[in-house]
C-alpha cells in the first residue's frame, strides 16, 4: 500500500564573523495513502486534515577553543533554554484505563532536557 508525501525542509547557515555563526532549520510534511483504507486516506498516527501541531523551538549552543593546531575542546549545550516544546506529535485514538471508550487526542514527546556534551580532539 503506497503513500504520497510532500514536504519542505529549509536550512539556513549564516556566518556572522570568524567566531560566530547561526543556523536555522524548518520542516513541514504531509502524507496520505494513495488508495483509501477503510474509507480514509489518512495514515494512522499522522495529523489529519484540520488537525495541526503547534510549532516548536529549540536553541543549542556550541563553543569551541583551539589550544594549538592539534588540540581543541568543544562544548555543546543542547536545549539551552530547557524547552518542553513537542519534539514529535501524533493524533490518534487511545483509551486510558478509566475511560469508557477510545478518545481522539494529541500524543507527543517533548524535547530532551538541557544537556552538556564536551569533546576533546587531538590530531596526530
């Protein structure tokens, strides 16, 4: 069973100067089954027409220092502002133990919490 997919991904990098750069990423997608299944062309779990997820924003920071041509250290702070925006979002029916019947609702995963990664690089 095939599907049709259309989408847009946009990435922009801007070098402010020798030390500072910015990057921006945006994506949008829409997909449907080529042939209806049980009278619908919506893919299970995907946001249906009329359902739309809110946008999300995450800011990361990378700092690097080169001690000499062979040795450098880099630190990444991921999710700098500890955003709890939705990383991925779906819309489908589910049923909790206290509910009488399944209810259509948004289901999502939030961004990973702020974290620090440090890299040391030595070339020989």
